[in-house]
C-alpha cells in the first residue's frame, strides 16, 4: 500500500551503527520508502539492519555507500520526489535489504538486476480511460490538459496502449489535485511545498494524485513541471516501479524541466517488458513503376551477383523482425539459411525515409531500433518507422563523421561504431559515445580495417565484411575462426551448385555452435 512521507526537521547524522540509533526523521524516510521495516512492537529495526538499509539506499541513489546519514544522503533525502516507495514489487519486499545488489554495469547481461522495476501487475486491456476529478488553479484548463495528454502520449508512443479522456466515471485513472489530507485518507496526506510532489497507484487502480501546494508549471524552468511529474506518475499507473538509473523518467527524484523531452531507453525497456511494442501498421507495398522499378533498375539480381565478381555488399543487419537483411547500393535482400530469399527491393520501401548511400547501419536487439549513419547525421527507426525528430546531427554525440560500419558485439552486448582503424563505444541509453576511440585490432584481432560492414547472427558470432570476403569472429574466444576469410557470394548469396556446396547453412556458419 502506498504511503506518503512528512519530512520535517534537518536530518541528524548517525554516529555508530553499533551503539547509536538513527535520527527519527531519517528513519521515517527509509521506512516510508521501503528501505527498512519495524520491529514486531513497532520499534526501530536493529542498528546493523538500519546501516545496511542506508547503504542500499545510497547504492540506489547513486551516492557513496557509507552506511551513515552523511551530508550527501541528507541532501538526497531532502530533494523533491515521488511519494511511491522505492522498494516494492518483484519480490523485493520479501528480500533481506542487505541482499539488494543493484548491478548497472552490464544493462543487458542475463544475470543482471533490471535497471527498471516492474511491479508485476499490469492492465489486462490496452485501451485505458482517464478522468479529471478537479484541476489546479496554477494553470489554465487547456494548459494542464495538454501537459497530461503529452504525458500519456510518451507511454502510448512505445506501447500498444491508448488513453482516452472521459467526462464521467467510471475511469481507469482518476486525476486529482489536493493539499494535505485528501481522498486517500490521513495516512497518505501530502506534506506541503517540496518533499512529496505526487503519488499514484498500480493497476488495477491507476489513480494519480498531485500535491496542490506545489507551484505547477509547464514550458518554463521554474516551479514543478506538471508534464514531467505526470509522466512519471502515469508510469506507476501502468505498473512500473522506480528505477535506479539517473536520468530515467522513473528515477524517484524530480529532475527538472526538460525541453523536447524524449522517453529514455530504460523506461522504454521497462514498459515494453509489461506491454510489448506498439502496433505498427506498415504502409502498403507500392505498385511497381515500370519507369523506376523495371527489371533494368532492379539490379543486381541473384544471378548477376553470382556471375559478376565486382559486386560487394555495403552492410548487413538482423532487423527488428529477426530477419537478416543485406544492403547493396539502393537495394536490400532478405537472406535465409541458403542464400538470397527476397530481393532486390528498394531499401526505401523497407525503411521509408532512409537516406540513399548511407555509411553504416545497425539494429539494436535490445531496443529494436535501427540506426542509419550518413555524414554528420543519423536516422533512428523504431521497427521500420522513422521516429519523430530524426534525422539528428551527430554534433556532441562523439559519433565519427561517415563511419564505415556499426554493430552490436555479442562479447558484451554493447554497440560499436567503426571508422577506419578505430572503434567508438556508443551508449544507446545516453545516445552518445562513451570514452575515447580505441584501436580496432585491440579487440578484433585478425579482422582487416577498414571494414565495410558487420553484424551478429543468431549463432552468437560476429561477421565482418570487407571487399568480396567475410570473416567469422568467435565472440566467446575473441578470435577469427579457422579457415577464414571466405568468399561472401558463395555463402551469403547462395551461389554455386549444391554439389560444390553441400550445406550453405554450414558454410555461412548459421548453425548454433
């Protein structure tokens, strides 16, 4: 059950967990937000348990773990924040606090703790309704309705969910502005300006309440931004708990006004874990135009590729639908286990809005987003639709101009962009390069540079392409497999007789090994 905190006097430091108890206000904070419980008689927990709770809270907040209520911890506890507890759902309330180890070093490893918290409940339907119980006098009705509509749109844009305002009850999500004690009862009273800003309930309730004592604003860098807070609370209304990732929308502390706000990947991963991806309606395949799509322009065909040794591929990806796509000039080919299955077809029909003659392309298996790089700009597609606001300049991202290739490496699940003999570690969550560029051969020995393209296939190995040859790289052993390089057209195009190539599947290395 959600509870609210009334934070009063300045917090005091704890002297020693062995012989001193924590200040009552600090203890109340840890208790109200799920970090520490009470004894059977309502007394404080043992000092050792309190110290571990403080360390777990500090770890979650991203500050130094001291086990004491030091100045940094005080400042964190005094920040405006959401009133929903941090530790709940997913079995965390049943877990000893000392065992709560938040691992953020490898966001996609199989054994990691999720960087978002799903409460474990979700709506059993995708079409939700919301109702205004009242409005804040801080803003016009039009302004606050627009802010909350945009807050719902953040979640609707990455899920199959829809949100419709209704003029009368019943409704799935009831929106209320209130001061002090309100419809929740005295146990959930708001605490005046600052402290707790708002709170919301998980499905199948979903109601969201906002503290009327706050100075609610929109579109300005003052007061408390209603759009940001509402979007956070609606995350709870949909089933998400708090995230330990600073910068994530579901981070519990208020992070201020952000112009042109876009939902971070951490929150996208969380909500799609519950509801899946949005329903994407692909535009119908246009009818062939004999002037532009005739046989003379649909080159190179499979037969041409097999006969003409001058054709080389530009890049390959495993698309968001799990299929393998090969790119060559303005055309793409779908590749199956024995070579070319579909194509050639124009890339612009698969990814409407894609630039011609792009430099590199990569699909993230985690976010299902495909990135195209050309010159000093990049395009980002969700499934096969160009996302709003793209293309964007690579200015301030650290992405090199006109890269040769990009791929997600199976060795660590991270995305790399290659230019010449150097590689750049691209952080998809932050949308920028992390650290300085490094020499390519330091990681992928035996692969020549500059490469033309690279991608990881379903066998967990990475394939590098250069000229008319390819190298199969064992990501686990971190070396090129024996007997490579091999001819690209023989394995990937499906050229040659069945007698000469008894198993093209084996030749290309597509078997699980």
